[in-house]
């Protein structure tokens, strides 16, 4: 198998009550595993057989793009959390957020508004361009900022499978709770 499930740096129940153990077991253990299995099957015999994940997301379309995008999205997502997370970013990322969004509270407000207003299934992303300029994107379905030549820093999954067991239809409550488990050191390492 070319692509494999990333190892989580926390126990499956460690993010509760923000994300329950049941949701992690399904979302990480079943949904992400399925995207990875599908991708591994789909690329056999194609020009993507030996490509890295980001190259596949940049250059593919159709089912390969959907499954590669979701594999990349979730690899970033699940490695952006910590039971000791929360607080605010520091260093260069904090400076960039302040210069572009005014302050961290306003950034959170704009990011949450993007996540909550995204219609249907998709992702809200914080991304940077080659010059380090930040942007907030609303990406449908399984797309990722790398498809637009940007570097993904932080993604909130707003597919219903990410929150329905724990929050039912209350997407805004889920998005608001996620800030408490963000591992800003992991996010800063991508900037
Ligand atoms: Mn998901």
C-alpha cells in the first residue's frame, strides 16, 4: 500500500468533549481509511502510481482528485489537534495574522464565518501564498488549497460526518469548540 493512515499524536478519546472518541474512530478510522484505500486502488496503473500526494492533488481530477484531496485534507486536519491545544499562535504566523486580520479574535471570526456559511460539504482553510500572504478559503467537497498553488496551514472539516454525532445540526457550535484543541505549534510548522 502506497499511502497509509497517519499515526495520531493523541489517544482517540483525548479530544473529547470537543470531538468524541466515537467520532474520531469513525472519521479517522473509517472515513479517512476509506479515502486512502480508494486512492491506493485508483492510482494503480496510472501516471500517479509513484507520485506524492500533493502532486496528485495538483494534477488529477475526478475520483483520483476527490480521494487524494480528502487524504491530504484529513492528514493535515487530524495532525492539527492536541488535547493540550487552544490559545493563540505565536511567532511569524501570529504576526501575519495580526497584520492581515487586525487581531487573532477577528481572524477567528472571519474563519468561523467561512466554515459556517459553506453550503453543503467542504472545508474552510487558512492558507499562505509563496510570499507568506494569508487567505481564508471555502473549498467544496475534497479540494485543498494546494490545487490553487497555495500552502494549507489549517483546515476545518465541515462535512456532516465531522460533527453530526456530537453536535447534530449545530455546525457553528462545533466550529466554535474546535479552537480549544488546535495545536498551534503544528500549524506554525507549516507556515
Ligand atoms: Mn472528513
